[in-house]
C-alpha cells in the first residue's frame, strides 16, 4: 500500500479544493459568452444527468426535501454567478469561503443542537486566515 488512509484523504481534500477553486475561473470565462442564468441552468442539467445515471430516479419521500434544498442551492448559485459578472474571481472565492466558515454558526442557530467546541475553534482559526487573504 503506497498511501495510508490519512494521506489519501488529504490528497482528496487537496484536489477537491483545487477543483472547487478552478470553477470560479471557468464560470467567469463562461460569463463572457453566456448569461448567468444559462450557466447555472447548464450546471444543474449536467448534475441532474450525472445523478440520474449514478443514483437513478429519486424516491417519492426524498423528492420534496430535495426540491427545497435544490431551490436554496440554486439561489446561492445564481447569486454567486451574478456576482461574478461584477467582481473578480478572487473576491468571489473569498466571499464564498466565508460560507464554510459561517456554517457551524448557522447550524447552531437553525438546528439548535450543541456543536462541538472543536468546530468553533477551527472556525475561528479559519476566520483569522481568511482575513489575511483579504
């Protein structure tokens, strides 16, 4: 075995972060040709085809929550893509990164469950590093 499970997970995290970051540049370049609404539509269409192939048709009990979550995801994507029309990819990436930082706080407020102190510590550390990016 060449890589331990821990190293595999670190490589997966690294490559997913690279993939995530590169999409800002790709979408920004697409916006030179297409409208933000069309770009988001195509992203959803590609994802829907992919998930249909991988997972098949959704079950009836998951359809309503899936549509609700999809709506809020669409709202975030369309806002982010529209924002890319007027700002740089770096600014968009930094703003989007704050979603990750704020997730434990929103989770605590919405779910009213105790969040581990460790996650709050990680959030504060990440917030400090994000300030250096700006």
